C-alpha cells in the first residue's frame, strides 16, 4: 500500500508563525538600532513596547478585517453563483466545460461531466466556487481566532528581545544579552517553523536567523548614522 | 451575452498593499507613541528610521525567502508526482477519481475522466499539482520582485508619518501634523486598496483608517504609561 504524505500546517500554527516571525524580528531590530544611538534602556523599552503594541494591533486587527472581508466576499460570490445557475444555467454549464477543457478532457467527456454536475445544484455551485473562482469557504470565527493568535504571538515574540533592557540600565550592554537570547530564539523558532511546514529544518532555522540578524544590523547602522546628524 | 467580472489584483499590487499597509501603520504608531513619551523629534526620527529599516528588511527578505521556499517546494512535489505517475499509475488514477468523486460525479464518469487524463502525463501531473495538492506554479523571479516591491512600499509608507518630525523639533507638535497627513494617506490608500480588491471603497478606507488610528492611540497610551515608570 502506497501512502502520500503532504504536510499541511494548521491555520493556528500558520498564525503563530506569522505573528512570532515579525515579533521576534522587528522589535529586536528596533531595540538594537536604538541601543546604538540613545544609550538609555528606558527609551529602548518605551520605543520597544510602543512598537509591540502598534505591531500586534496592526497585524492582529489587519488579520481580523482581512478575514471578515474574505468571509463577506465568499458569501456574496456564493449568492451570485446560486443566482446564476438558476438564471443562466447553460452559461454556467459552459463554464464547467471550460474548467475541464483546461484539464485536456475531450468534448464528449466535458459535456457529460457538465450535465451530471448540473443535477445537484449545491455541488455544482461548490464546484464553481472552488475551481472557477478559486475560493474556499472560510471557517466560522476564523477571523477572530486568527487576529488573537497573530497578535499574541507578536507580543510574545517581541517581549523576548526586549527583556534584557528591563534589567540592565545601560542599553549597549543590554543589547549583547538581547542579541544572544534573540538569536537562540530565532534559531529555535526557525527550526520548528521549518519542521511544521515540512522544510529542511537546519536550513530553515538559519534563514530565519539571517533575516533577524540582517534587520538588526541594518537598523543599528542606520540609527548610528542618523544620530550623528541630530 | 453574459459576462462575469471577478476582480483579481495582480501580484505586484498585492505586494504594494502588503508593504504599504504595515508601513503606513506601524512607524506611524511608533512615532505617535514615542512623541507622547520622549518629547524630542530627534529620538522619534532615530527610532522611526530604525523601525522602517528593520520592518522593510524583515518583510522584504521574509517575502523573498518565503517565495524561494515555495518555489523549492513546488519543484520537489512536481518531481515526485512525475515519479508517481510512472511508478504507481493506478494509485494516481485512483487519486484523480477521488477528486472527481468529491464533485459528485458518478463512478463511470470518474473512471472515464481518469483514463483520459492518464493519456497526457504533463496534463495529468499538472492536474494533480493543482487539485490534489493545491499548488500553483510560482512565477520565475517572483521572489526577488516580491521582496523589492514589499520592502520599497514599506519604506514609502513609513516615511510619510515620519516626515513632519524632520521639520518640527517639538515632537508633540510634529505629532499633530503626522496624524493629519497619515490619516489622509491611510484613507486614500484604503480607498484604492478596496477598489483594487473589489471591496466597497469607502467602507474599506474607513477600516484601514481605523486600524492605523487604533494602533497609534494604543501605542501612544502605552508609551505614556511606561514613561511614567522610568
């Protein structure tokens, strides 16, 4: 017996990855950039928390509204397809045939398939939604759950690089600890993210680490540069 | 003659929307948060630029690596499907039948469709990729283009709320201008974003405006709160 294994991560895991990915990277890079410029953990913390609040709301609420929009869009297209199979069934049958023509099926089979599908309106509409329009039915409450998961993951991810600044007043020294902790977390996060999405784990972990390090180094350099001018 | 209009935004427009959406929101909210706490445009600019650099790299490079991963994944699954139609054709035919069974087609039609599809290996594999695995072939150079578009859009979006701080030394006063300019830009951006994605334009514009305003207000309040403690 032959089995195919195609890994598919759940929506929740996907949301955690989205939120934590940016949460670990951007507040870390911002804190690193400011550490090089202002030399005060107080300001780094203020800016870091402001960015975490802003980022988690922007991402979370953005995810929520995107989810709602998707659900509205699906509902309106569904209504339209039901109307169309009533009003212009021949046109809709032709559209089913077009989909199967693209698979390389013969005229005869296209016709038979379209006729058979037209017998069950629910399945017919479902087919048009998925294969003509490429729309999947969004899960109920998906938008709210998604918003909370992304937002909380962003906060959790963002607090990690910021934590040393709470305990060490000198921001340059806090930066060393922040780099150490965050690099480890980025690697571990990248490792599990790759495992979950079915990618090579070490390679994936190094990619995530690279993005974080590059963003932080660039922010640090840029902040130093600007601060020389102000 | 009956025409269906299903708006589909291009990949580039989608990338601009992704980048600018966060670019207009997060640096704006961060600047607002810091304005309430530090009262120095110099620090707001340093933090704002550091955030823009960090955010654009994290989003751009993140998009690039995600695109590369997607392309790698597609290539490896494609190779696997070609191997499978060679080695276990009956199993693969059964999988085609399963897809069509889900559409509600009769056993007889499922069988005919599977047999006909098996005649052209390229189309057969293409079908399995799209409808069994739900994978679309990623466009060549998509990853690089996507990274640049998202990154640049983030920078453009982020510079807008920051611009008043370059000209006004008092960060509280600069914040008023920043709010004014950014609110207008968020509304205009939200309007065009909604037009492009086929959503109600005014409603969409207000949603985008709401996210920006909420994120900024929360960041402002939180930064004020923390700053009282340091």
